[in-house]
C-alpha cells in the first residue's frame, strides 16, 4: 500500500517514456500513471486516479509540443513546477542479442532523425512507432526477435531489455521542458527564483499587443516566453501564452500585470512556481 503522501503522477505515454523520467525527477517515489493521450492525463487527475500531471511543453530541437498550449488553459489544472529532461537515446534489444545482430529498429517518429548518424553508420534501418517506450514493451514480449528499439534507459530497465549503445543522439543538447500540474494553484514563494505563467487575449484594437507588452519592459520584468495561438476558429481572437520571471506580488510584476489588464479581454494565471535548476 503506497504511503499517503506519495503522489500519483499522470503522464502521456508508456512506462519508461521521457515523461516518466520527468515524473521520477520531480518525485523519485511517485507512482506513475501512464495515459494514452494528453486529454487522458487531464482526465486522470480530474477523476481522482492521479494527484498531479506531467506535461511536455517544448523541446530545444523541435520547439513547442503541438496543441499543448491550447489544452493547458482548458485543463482546469495549475502549474506548480517544471522539469528539464535531457533526451538521451539508447539502443536496446532482447537479452542475448548483440549490436551486430540488430538490422532494424523502431522508435517514435521524432527520435529516429536524432540518431540518424549512428543508424547509418551501422547499416540499421528504422520504422516509426506510436511510442518509443511502448515499442520497448512490445519488443520485450516478442520472443526470438532480433530487432531493436530506440528509447530511454529507463524503458530498458522497466521492460527487461539490454542496452547495446548509449547516448547515440546526434545532438547533445536536446532537452524537453515539462510542467508539473495540480488541481490547486499554489501561490507561495517556494524558491529564490520564481516564474509566473499566464494566458491572455488582447483587445482587438490597434497596437494592443505592443501596449500590453510595454508594461513588462518599463517595469524591468523579463519575459522568457511568448507564444500565440488561435481560439474558436477566429483569426481575430488570438490568445497568448507567456512565462515571466518573478512572482505576482513583486511590485514590478504587479504593475506590469495591472497594465496588461487594460489591453486584454481575458487574463488568467496558470501557475506560480520555482524555476528549475535545469533552466541553467
């Protein structure tokens, strides 16, 4: 029986996914709750099957994760932390299979190009799978198979596969940022450097966005992220997702948010949380 204070963290993917690694980083003793889709992650928390959610939002190589910024405001959850996971790719196979035996591998579509140099050097062909950790689970059940899978070492450990090669990614900086989310917002100062994430919709007037951003510049508030996305199928109802350094109670941040309010139809704080050491 798990301890009462052991969190259950829902994530998208199978056990051993990079999202699972992010859960382990946030809370090593956490109980992972794998879900098929992002919507399933949110539903698991709403229905009480999980206490928290871990969602990927952006990657240093591929940019933002599709649809996630649209889903976050609709989720009913709040950001309470962030985690950065370095995407280290391992080639794994069933026990007893040597690297020279592997002629074909499976992995999620985004992983395959990241290990292209290694695969080409070893004459290994590749095939896209829906999920790398899921492919590892399938391989573990495929008796006699000499195929390989590209995934994290966590996936190999969980599914009883042997790692034949480590860190085979072409780029050594590939990192994914994750957000830890809770049904309850936490506005406490829980670290020396705090971040605030919010979404807003500017009024449909000339220079509204320029004026809205002016308050952050004049108050010396550093905005580390600003992205736009359309809502409701309208070209005029553009919403923005933003990360800033600071806490809403910091006078400069409070003044900037107050000024932002003059030029917006909607402003919602999604979370206030400590900056991760992985932010650099």
